């Protein structure tokens, strides 16, 4: 197991997976490289001078700090970029929105008008495609 984790491709792979798990589905190569460097060195130094980790290989404190305190994670301009962030299918966005509002379907109400009228054209995805 130790030889697998020390493989040169393991750090970028694990770093990208952890970044994606934290909510960025398409991280830039630079972001992945900085987190992988923190994973390999076991140390992350913030631009303010604060350091995280104890310089042991695979230190998760350094990796977590690198993911959350990286400049790409903190810049609000990147939130507006359509390429960056968590990408979801349009239908899943609608379903998540409805669940967040605790939507419950009532059998006596038919969805023929309003929000669900021609929903396929509105969200750009057919339900069974």
C-alpha cells in the first residue's frame, strides 16, 4: 500500500478527487498541482505566512488547507465562470431546487400551467433523453 501511495501519479489523482469532492468538478491543472504539492510535501504555506501540516507525506491537514485556502477557492470571480464549479444536469438542478423547498406533490394538483409548463424547453433537457 505504501508503494501505491508514493507512486508519482497518486498525488495528483488523489488531489483532484478531493478537490472534486469539495465541490469543484473541473479544477484547473494549477490548482491540482498546488494541492498535490501539499500532499507530497505534507506542508502548505498560505500567502499570509501561516503554515499547515508537519512535513509528513500525505498530511491531510496540509491537503485540506491547500484545497480550502488556495487562491482559486477564494476568488469570487471564479464563481461566475460557467466552466468552473459543480456541473449538474439541468433536470437534476430542478429536482434539487424542489427538494430544497420541501416540495411534496399533491395528487389533486395537475402540473399543466406555470413552472412545469414546457419544462423541457425551459431547462434544455428532455426528461427521458
